[in-house]
C-alpha cells in the first residue's frame, strides 16, 4: 500500500502522520488511544477506506510512535497526582487532552485539509469529542469508538486489567516488552474473539516497532485523569455522530459508550456483543461498514 509517512512541527510539537489514498477524496482522520501509535489501526480498515473512495490520515499522538517525545516536561509524582485527582483537586499535569486536540487541528491546517470525517478510539475518542465540541466547523462527521464522556461516576476498569496495567516489563529489551504488551492486550481484548498468539504478536510488534514511550504513556494517562466531564459540552454537539462500543470492554466500560451516545443529540449507537477494548478480526468488516455507512449517509445529506 503506497502512502506518505511524514513528520511536521505543529502546535510546538513534531507530529508524525501518514496519508493514504487520493488527496482529492474526502479525508477520514483516525486518532488512536493511550500508548497506541498509528499502527494500532488495522491495515484492513485503512485499505478498505481507501478502496471505498477516501483519503485516510493517520497520526501518532504526541509522545508516541514517531511523534516527538516530550521528555523535557516534568512528570509529577504519579501516585500523589492520582490521589489528588481522586480527592477532587486539579494538580498540574504536563499537558491536557485539549493540547492533543490542538495538535490534530494544527496538523489539518498545515496539510490544508478543511474538514474531515473524524474517527477516534479510546483516548482518541476523547480527543475526537473535544474537536467536535471546540472545532465543529472542521468536521463532517464524528465516530467515537470504545470511549467515554469523562463522567467520573461511570464504571472503571476491571481489577484484572488494572493489575496488569500496574505491572512493568521485566527489562527494556524487545522480547520482555513484547511479552508485557501482549499480556496487556490479551487481558483487555475481546473474550468472544480471542486472538491467536501469532496474530497478537504481529499486532504488538507493529506497535513496538513504531514506538511506545513509557514516560509518554504516563504523561498521556495524566492527561486523561485531568480531563473534565464533557457531558454538558457534548449536549451541544450537532455533528452527525456514531458511537461504537463492545459490551465486554473491561478497560472502558460499555456504559461510557452509552453515556456518550445519550449526551450527543441524535447520535447513533452500535454495541457489539463479545467485543472488548480492541478490534477483533471477525468484527473489523462490520465496523468498517458501520463507519462507511455513517459517513456516506451524512455526506449525502450535505449534498
């Protein structure tokens, strides 16, 4: 698959991106989640969007993949900062989700892309929601996948997932990091659609080869914890919205997807049975179909 793989400084940060497909076609912007570089998007999904007449823009969020690692930003005591959040305080964090939103908007400006169909997964869904809130003029449609509103009373991750996330790789060598991240993706994956080890290893290897920053992950986690409840702001969104979630998501409970759908006027909700916090091979064609139908129907209304 031919594509452009570039890096450009926007919003004071070097952001890496890929462009796939014909630049004369409508653009679908894909924004992934916590500690996931752009290679987290299934190749089949990207190729399918291109084959169906879209240009696809993939980005590495700041601190991840080939984008700039912001190691000059001091990381506060993680446990102390999390405790402050739980006690209702607002401690200073290296950056916020709004900064990552601005990265995306400034990248669109630099690439002279006026409007996009925006698809965000997990933390990327939070970023996508913020774009719809603060820059609705840049969107044709919004798709929020396995994400949430930021409402603090929604169910949290399962104890099993939290336990694995609290662990660390045995060492910094590739094999130990591969083992750790495979274990992480296994525990938060789809129980009804478990990946065989060879496929899981292939997926995780692509993430590691693109780049997963440990310190960057911590900074992104702090940005998520610092995020305010977006529910009231989501009430004002008029962008045509599709919400996709799995009913077996142990990291971001399905209630988060339901809350997102309820908060956005006329949002469409698609819940997949047995889907966890990943893209199961068996469900990728249906998810692609959902997004393309949403984008196509809404685009026809504009015409």
